[in-house]
C-alpha cells in the first residue's frame, strides 16, 4: 500500500521532513511557492540520503517518490498526513490550514512544525480544529528523532494516535506534551541557555567559540545520553537525587543567571556576536558545516546505538522494525547497507576490523535464516567462527552503499563454511572476500556439537542449492 505525506512549506525544516519521509518509503507531495524550492530540497535530500542510512544495519525501504505541486490543494490530494512548515506568522498559518482543509481527507492529520504557537492558536477558526496538532521537530529533521507532539485541549484521540503511529514508523520519537505551554518543552531550555549566552558575550566573559566549547566538551556530551535529571541523579552519588537537591538546591537562590533579563540587540552587540561567529566558523560554507554536523551526529547516535542507550535504543528498535527476512537466492544477499562515518580510519577508508564486522553480520543473517536465531541461542546453541580468511581488494569509503553475497560452501553436521563477497552496490565491484569457517557449539559446555535437526536440515538444503547453482 502506497503511503503518501504532503509537505506544505519546503524550507530547512520542511525539506528535512520531506527527506525523512521519502527515505523511509513514503511518497511525498510538496508545495512551496519559492521558485528555488526544488533545488534547495534536492540539496537537503542529498545530505539526508548520505547520512540517515548510515545509522542503520539493515536496508531501508525503497525510497518514496518526491513530487512538487503548484497548489496546496494538489499537494495534499491523497495524503494521509500533512506536515506544515510555513513561516512563523499566525495569519499565514491560518490561511494555510484553511487551504489544506478545503480538499484534505477528513481522516488525515495536519502536523505543524511551529516552535512558538500553541495548538489553540493554530486551531482558531479552522474548519476542523481536531485535525490540527503541533508536531515540532529539531534540525536536521532527517537525523534528530525528537518530535514534540502537542494536541491541545481540542483534539481527537484518533488523530493523536495516527500522528504517533506515522512519526514512529519513520523512526522518530514523539513526546506528547501534557498541556499547552509557550515554546513547548525543549525550546524553553534552549531559550534559557541562549539568554545566558548573550549576556556572557555582551559582558566580555566569553566568546561565541568558548561558549560552544563549554557545551560540546562538557555537559552537552552528558545530555546527549542521560538528559538533565538523570545527569543530576548521578551527581548525587550513592544518595541519589534527594542528596543532589539538598546539596545544590541553595544555589538556586544565588544570582548566577539573568534568565528574565535579556540584553538589547543593539547594533554593537549584533556586530560583536557576528564577528566572533565569523572568526569561529566563517572559513566553512553552509554545506560543509551541515556535512560536519551530520557526520558528528551519525557517529554520536551510532555510539549510543552500540550501548542501547537513549536515541540509540530507538535506532535499535527501528532497525528491528525495518529488518526483512532473507530471500532464498543463490547467492544469498545477506547485507545491504551504507558504510557509516565511524567505520573509517585516518586514510579515509573503511578499516580492517569493520570488514570483519560486515562478514560477521552476514553470517548472523545466515544463522537467523536457518533458524539459529535469538531464541535458538537463548536455548543454549549457536555457531562460533573458528577461522576467517579475508582479502581486501579495493578501498571502501564512508557513504558508499554495499552488499554482501553469501554462499554456503559446506553444511555438514557441526561444520558450516561460508563464502562472502562484499560488493559496491553502484557498479558491482568486489571490494573484499571472506571464507568463514564456523562450528556449531553448545553454550553450556562451550564445545562443538551437532545442531538441532531443523537447523542442520536447513543448512544442508542451502549447501545443496548453492552447489547446484554453481
């Protein structure tokens, strides 16, 4: 069944939404009056197609089709979900919702990317207020999973459930905000930090770069995987949060911050901040900065994924959701993926250890295919690699799409021998090969033993089919 989303407003945020939906297999219909919209979204899409698949160990769905339309009515035709990302002016949003609702399916949902307006403000005067929700994302939308979902007092639980299902399906983390509040949740934190940062620059305490360093070398790393309250719970030591609050609570009465007092944006202050920012990052163009940002986010998210923590746990779950059973071909296609940035070394190509991981992943897919899956392992049986022979034939770079073709060369009793070829997907060039010899073992005795009959039969069947195909 074709899934269709409409994007109304194709700027930085709308383009990010379009990329996220399309890469996750949705057809995307876009309306934006900007004559440069197609070019701009194509550039966002290029960055997203490079970065987002690096987060996953499994192939993503076939990319959806992106089309551009001359009217809102045409763009929302057939859509079950609409994401509005027009400028932050209430009169523009009201006019946009009125146009959308003239032709939109009554069962569809409209999510607004607004960071400032409450649902009741957006819903005022609309044909169906229950159809409109706040779904506020964070840039880049195609990598950062958080969405603040604010239904407001006038809402339909069905619409909230559908928006939650759609957002989860495309790999995002919708957090339902319990009540309407200005700036929702996350931007209230950002606003507090931004206010304090402006004073620190204005008063000559720190430069823009020094403030950024304080975040990225310090608490930003903690927040990425523990958030605020869990970080402070750890700071309380063995006594936990109660001890932390007792120890540091009095500091809240000290004049440390100027949260409600904001410096005027005078020409002098704007010039000062602009000059410091230019000195910090002016040597890089916007596309270079976006690529650096995306590379760093991919590496951080993948590190969290390796630990099954925070946003990494979400990625693990989404991997499992997207994983498809192998088609029984000869050879088997056991791996389809994009090489992530954290797999490369100082030479800029994939390091030796990652080839071993790719071939290990391939053998695990074979194991799962023949029934030696998690349940089988939990029951005390598995295959262990006894020997690998890897040949490195060509360089492999971050961002390249690769596949692994695997044949069962031997499947007799407790012996399993696999032959893998890792290929570049774009031209079929063989990048590396591996012959892998595995033995079936008992996890109780840690010694080799025959596999369970159904697994042994499945392995033998594959070995025979692959030998016949040769």
